[in-house]
C-alpha cells in the first residue's frame, strides 16, 4: 500500500483520479491496516492527484458464514473508521448483502 501511495503522490497527472481506499478490516489479504488508516487518510486528503471525496471499501472474510463472529467485528471496525466520511463506502459483495443486511 505504501508504494502505491508514494507513486500516486509523485505522479504527474493532468487531472485527479478517483481513489477507493481499501481497508483491511480482517480479511488480511489486501488493504490499509487499521493502524495505518489515519496516516493514509491524511496523505490522500492532501494529495493533489486524488479526487475528493475519497471512497472507502473493504471485504468480509466469512460473509457466507452466518454464525461468524468475525463479520460483525469487521462491520464495526469499518463503520467506526469511516464514520463521518463524505465519500461512498462499499463493504459487502453478494454474500454479505444477503447474509448481513446491516453491512
């Protein structure tokens, strides 16, 4: 993630690009870890190459498991990190939408 952010900050772009910030809310595959979130947000918000508002996304690790204790934790973490954010937010794919309507 850091390398991509540096490349975006150093790019010579004519117009800002739309950025979806992927947050690692527990899947542990891709995305900004929660402890990195504040720094990344600060840098993205001040980067002239980034169109405002920012967009936010994450993915569930166990969306199709209705008895999963992980999914509610992921929802809570994502919502707490992005509360008050103006941009679009995306958290759930099909399994998440059907099994976890609060997402």
